[in-house]
C-alpha cells in the first residue's frame, strides 16, 4: 500500500516488532476511518448574534444560550430559543440576573420553544442562560 502524505513508515528494531509486515495496515485504516463514523457527532451548524448563540451537531444535539440586558424584567419573563427542542426534556442552566437580582427567581415552565422564569418582584439587569438537548428537526 501507499503511505499517505504527512505520514511516516517506521521500522522497529528489537523485541517489539522486527518485521514491518506484521503491522496490520488494514486494521489501522479501519480504525482511522471510524473517527468520522455516523456514531460520532460533529458540528454541522453554528450561529452567533451578539450574546445569543447556538451549535447544532450531526446527531441533532443542540447547545444554545444567551445573555440579554433589559431595563426592566417583569415577574414572569419568557425566553425563546433560537432553535426549538424536540420536547421539554432538555437541560437548562444558569438562569440569572446579574444586576438588581431576584432572590427567589425560578423557572416556572419549560416548553420546546423556551422557558418562563417567575419571581416575587421585578428586576433590571442582564439575564443569562444555557440549554442543551435534542432539537425538533432530527
């Protein structure tokens, strides 16, 4: 066979391998080809606009997040995803208000399209969040 560009063929002398024909080049080629097999997800789409972003992988996994400054958040604030999820079974983390924080802020509902936070009072500041799961178009 041929040695691909940038690769080197090495001969081992000593107790390890004395004959290069003992190296199973076919098996090595199979293992290298498996690096990009369908079972390994790879990035197929990414987007960023300011502090809003997402990354979609070949298996439908999607990570997305945002950080938005608002002069006044209401007690119930809804955040919409750039990419809707397949269902409400996604991971959501980091929902926070950096300025004028809300002591009892919590996520009150989750849908495939976004989530709503609830608090005892209004707040102003920067809201940040991160979500990941499988998107609906897989």
